[in-house]
């Protein structure tokens, strides 16, 4: 379900083709790679890197191979490397 106020609403107003087009990805400064461990969720990763669990969509947008946050939570991404956008590697938690 996509809410009317969602930034993805324009992408979903597509009654002829039920397949969603690829999400537009903005150019980002500062990228970090993160290897996913079993059971991790996007909100947990966002809380770690951004101190804001609601910023999970930034990670989703930067990784177009992840179809949705729900797919990510199913555990199929364990062991894979994902991109964390907008992070200065010199300023992450140690």
C-alpha cells in the first residue's frame, strides 16, 4: 500500500503496468558498505548509522536490488554487502 503523501505515489499511479518502475536514486556524497548479518532490519541499520531508525528508506533507495523493506526482513540478504549513503566513514561509531 502506498499512501497518497508518499514520495513513491507518482511511481505507483500506473494502472496499465502493475510492475513498479525502478526507484530514482539521487547522487549521494559519502558512501559506506555494510555486510548484512542474519536478522538485521533496515530500521536497525539506520538507527546504527544515522541515529534515526526512520531513515531506513535512505538505505533502501541507495540499494535498488532490495525490492522492499519487507523483502529485506525476510533474511535473504544475510551475508550480502549493501551501501549506506550519506555517511562520512571517518565519523561512524567505533
